[in-house]
C-alpha cells in the first residue's frame, strides 16, 4: 500500500467543493462500512446517500502511480465525493476491516491486466505507433497565414511607435483590441494574448510613468516575437519537414501545444524523479482570458527548479480541475520538460507520494545558491532574452536579512553582496510585509526561494520572498 496523505487526496479532487464534501462525509459518519484488501492495494466501502441503497465506492491502488477511484453514485464528477471521502476516512485513521476483493473489481483488474499485457507484447515485437501523417499542403497554408499575421502585427507596432505612445487614445485602444481578435484567424495565440496585454496596459488607471514603461516593454516583446517568429516560419515554409525547435520557446509562442511524445522524442524527459513543491500561486490573467495555477518545484537530486502551469479558460473554468498547493514529495515515474531556460515548465502523467521529511528539507537547502554575484549574472543573462521568462525563481542561501535606512529589506550572502527585497507584479500577491513575523533566528543562515523582477524605470533588480527554509523546517509565504 502506498503512503496516502491528506495533501495527496486533495490533489486527486476536481475542485475545492469536492474536497469539502468528501471530508464532510467523514465528519457526518456517512460511511457504514470500511474495508481494505489483505495486501492493502484496495480500499472499498459503503456510504449512505440520498438514494435507497448505499453507494459502493473504492480506491484501487493495484498500480500505485495510477489509482482508480470508482463509485456507484450517479455523479458525473470524477472522482466523486464518496470516493474521496473513503480516502479521507483512511487518512483520518478510520478502522478498515480486512475483506476479500469484490468480484466486480477482480474482473476489472483482469481486463486491465490483459490490456497492459497486449501493450507490452506489442512493444516487445517492435510494433511502434504509426507516425502522424503531416498534411504538407495544409501546413503550408497555416504557416503562410501565420506569416501574414506577423506582417499585420508588425505594421500595427510600427504605427504605434511612429505615432508616439502619448497620442494613443480610446479609439487606438479599440483598434488594438480588434487586431488582437484578428490574430486568432492567423493561428497566433501568443501574439494575440500579448496584444491584449498591451491594450490592458494602455487602459489601466496607473500613473503615466508606469503605463509608459509597461507599454514600451510590451512593444519590445512584440517586436522580438515578430522577428524570431518570422525567421522560424520562413524556414518551415521552405522545408515542411523542419524539426520542432526544442531549444527555445518560439514554438509555444507560435501556438504549438507540445505533446508528451514530442517532448520524449526530443529527449526532454527523465525517469524516476522526486519533486517537492516550494511555492504555489493562482491568478487571473486577463490578457490570456484564463485563470492560471502555477507551482514551483525543486528536483530533489539535481536542485533544478521547475514550474507547473495549469491554464483554465474563463468559459471552461468550472468544468476543469484547478491545481492546488502540494505538500508531499511527488515521486514521478517520467518527468517531461518543455523547451526553455530557467524554471522550465514540466508535466507528468503518473506519481505516487510520500511525506516530506526533515532530510528532504535539508537536501533542498543544500542546493541553495551561495554567491549572489553568480546569481545576478545568471538572472541578467535570462532577462536578455526578450521571449524568456521575465520573473525567474531561484533558491538562495541567506547569510542575513537586514532592514536599511530606507526601510527596505535586503538579503546578504557570505561575501556581503546584497539583493533588495520587494513585492513583484508577476506574483500577484504580497509577501514582504510578512517578514517581520518570522522568528528572529530565521533571518540568519537560512535558505529563501525568491522571484526576480527588473524595474525598467529605476534600473533595479529586485526579488520577492516566496518560501524560507531553516534547518529542517519550511515556511511557505505563498502557497
């Protein structure tokens, strides 16, 4: 039997309501029977509900990394509150009597086993899935449409620059919004999102200096995308067999949705990885018209910091499971990495969990960067890429945290190099105000996860604290 924790059960739930309702069943003592198989691979039981008969629910861990939760209730929500409640009852120390595995589950296990054996036999025989046929004519039409869209976008950007930001009025903003809609017809979702973001900056009620700074950065980004996108698409038009660019983010900018098999073919994967989430944030991205759930994870062995991204479009948000904070060690069978530089996006299909121990936190802290000079150099190199992530995250060793005469908090490394702390826009949350609440001994010889931001107006490079680790303990300021 795998180690089941409350955090792990939470991660299986489709939404917060399912968590609350599942836990509520345990509190109400709705489970009239709780059983487990002799080998611990199956939990099953009966839960009273609104129907005449009790609902039969189970959690099958015959494949620990791919648990199957079943229930006889009519709910369309998967897993339902009854199956989740069964797991919460187990986590809460409920008494599960040992009983034989029900016949219907034995039958389902047998069918699943035969399917798996068939797959393995096909693999042993060298039978590989047929490569996806590419319709070269359709691909060329799409690429040409994208190039046409980039040309239209370039004309718009140049007209805005020539006219001057100060002359932009509500009529111009409406024109930008209309252009953003048109880019959808040119298969350029990345450019479409950033053009919407430009319109949002121009419509904001912030001070003029902030608006102009944001607009200039956005125009610079669009110009870089047009240049790099055109170069890539022109090469693809000349050679439809051109391999996907797995070293930069240009494919995503051009609207390519990476499939796991593509990442595997590009060698962007690793096996048997342990990940620990260090921070989590959710926010509303109005430019993308999506809710974003973003987690930062450290790979225990290498110290690499990855990120998970869950996008929930406004129209489908209620039907999609939201990601949430995760407090266990995720033992991932296969980790897939997206192209990029620092904090690459990652995905996985299967995982099992175990509780985070003191030795895990100590292992994470051992990966903390100790030289701020090296850290700042790495961050600045990242920021030089106009299409790269503008808010890289790193784990730093903190020799001391002090407050300056200007009431700013600064981190110091062992050489006395400083990094100024401040809340950054990309986090959408404030954490610096929480620093005075830390225990006094946590300000020295600790580790801190920070998110960087370059302030163009002042030329300063600042960092926001996300998580602090001291000895074998961790405090997540944003979770």
